[in-house]
C-alpha cells in the first residue's frame, strides 16, 4: 500500500499538481517545507497532502499524530477525503496518540481561525 501512495505522490509531484512543488528543482524535503507553509495558510488540499506526507514519511519523518492532526484540519476546512484518511491513520495509533492529535488540531484551529 505504501508503494502505491508513494507512486501516486510522485506522479502528482512530477506533474506539479501542488503549487508548493512548482519548482521542479526542489527536493522532496524542500517541496514538503513549501507545502507545510501553504498548509499553515489554510489551503485544505495542501493540508490533506501534508497529512499524507506525515503518514508515510515523505519529505519528513513519519508522524501519525501530525498526519491525524492535518487530516482533521483539512476535513474541518471542507476537504472530504481527509476524513477517510484520518480514520485510516487512527487505526495505527493508540487512544492517547489520537487524543494528542485531536488536541493539536484544536490548538491549531484556535490559533489560525
């Protein structure tokens, strides 16, 4: 499954589907950093992508709590696909990790909206 996700993301990145990867000279890590900036600015599709990147460790360390957080934020901002991905990553987490991720999302939302 991870290989399918990585291949899909690679295809999206190679076709510049995400504005934060417009510069083809960027490394995956630099592109991730650009996407993180865009996610922080409230772009729901990029928030969802950031969750995927954290879930699979693409351009960043794998971090299920951060993935869950970004999926929650993307869902709250109207990106419906984020709900399914949040539920998938939640199955890989303990109840205390989920609670922490939910707290992180609430704190982010309070700060940014």
